[in-house]
C-alpha cells in the first residue's frame, strides 16, 4: 500500500484534545492542545509557525490560523502540547467559539504547523516589532532563542492599545526576569498615557525612525521580525529600509489587513478561457478556470484536499510553485521576495494570464 506524500500528511487535519483555555485579557484567550504520542512528529514546529483549525458553522466549513506561542521542543522531538493565542474578532466564527464555548476536554480539528515566519535558534542579535496579537509567534521565537543560545540577544518592541489589552504580559515579564542581560523590552501604549521616559502613542514610520537608532545598532542586527496589523508592519518596514537595513534581514507576518491594502488591478488582457493543471499529494489533474475564479477555487472544486486557511493572501497555506504559465496575484502578504523570485505564488490570490497554467502544491 502506497504511503501518503509528505504534503498530504502535512495538510491533513487531526482531532486534538483541548487541554486548557486560559483567559489572557477581556478579548483574548490562550488555547492549549494536547498532542498524542503518535502525532508528535507530525506536529513538530519551528518557532514562529502557525496552525490552522477548522469547524463547521451552519453547514459551512470555517478555517482560521493561529500562531503557536510556546517554545519549540529541543532537537527533533515533537511537542506533547502546544499553545496558541486567540484574540476575539467581532463576528469571528472561531474566535467567538473559542471565547464563549470552548473548554478543556473538547476536540478541535487542527492542521500541522506551517509558515516561514521563523527563526532557527542561532547566535546573534535579533529584534522584533509587534502590534497586538502579533506578539504570539514572536513569543515562541524569543523564548526558544534565549533558552537554547546563550550567545544570542533579543529586543522586543511591542505596541498595544492599553495595558489591559496586552496579551502574554506574564510570559514576556518572565523572559525579562530570566535573561535580563540578553532580553530587552520596549512597550508602547497607543491609547494610554505611560510613566515618564516610556514610549506612548502609535508606533508609525516617523516615530520608529527616531526611536530605533536610540535603542539598537539598527543596520547591524542579524534579523528583524515584524508582526501585527498591516499598517504597523508596513510602517516598520519603511523605517528599517530608511535606516539601511538589508531587505533579507527583515521578516514579516501580517495578522490584520487595513483598508489601505488594496488588491492589484485586473489585467485587461486576461484570457477568455484558461485551464489549470495542478499536482497535489502526488496526483495531477487539469480543469477549466471559471470566470473570476482564483486558481485555488478552481482546484478546490475538483480536489477538496487542496491546502488553504485564510483565503486572504495572509497565511501562506496555499503556497504553490508556478511550473509554467503566468498569473496575476491580487495581493500578497505571505510570500517574501526570495520565494517570489523562486517561482512561488499564492493560489488563493492567483488568476491566469494565459490559456494554460500549471501549479505544483507538493514542492
């Protein structure tokens, strides 16, 4: 009997038992999942990765992604448990459920960890600029790095609305207590006055351009990690670029896309009829693309096992290699420049610009 491909295993959902649901703030919780021994290798993760969850709501499948906030286990060992942060979103199909109904002992369908907003622990000096729930993956990155590498230092610059809305206060304070010489923390509150000498107000490009050189040798750090709402991440990237930081040292993950992030304009020369060929879990097929469909939607009509989570160009779960043809991506908040140069696209945002396009989800 043929074994399933690694991609098939990676994109499958597994029922995991909820070990705990802990209140962090009025609008956020931490959910701990227990991982049975037979799935620990499958759920091995690199600091900074996220998982996708799914549930049925009124007969419709809902998927959401949440970042892992716990330190990664050492070596190749998989975790016995891991924790994710869930902030309540108005009308959120899963976040509302997590806040109001989910309890220890429940079972949730979870996809194994994925994502490339990661840092394999190594020596050096690193920093992160995060906003709101953007602390979640960075907490895993910083905790793992400081624990494993005595030759590493980490600076966390975080922005929150108020002290009461700040997620993982105790966990970040623990990092400061355990590694006072190697962990630096700067907190800014956008809607609350702070004590003299502390940062207050929104961390926009102008403020960061002035603040960062006073804190760090900005252009000599080994890596920068930006995570949170679109506006904060883009402002931080522009500030770092203006301060001379090389692009390959800046890593981004968008949690929320502001209204200012508009999709790419449609191309007038798009073909009237197109066909997509897709390789998925070792099997290939080709299907006609219906008018206005993304390539992911076309594949999903014919292959329900196609990988996706957000469908908004943010999580990167639907990343595929463009084997041939040309596509237009409406927007991209998941793939970095080197991935685009290597030929990867987001299937959920891609539309064909020729009569034939071929994707490979297994690469």
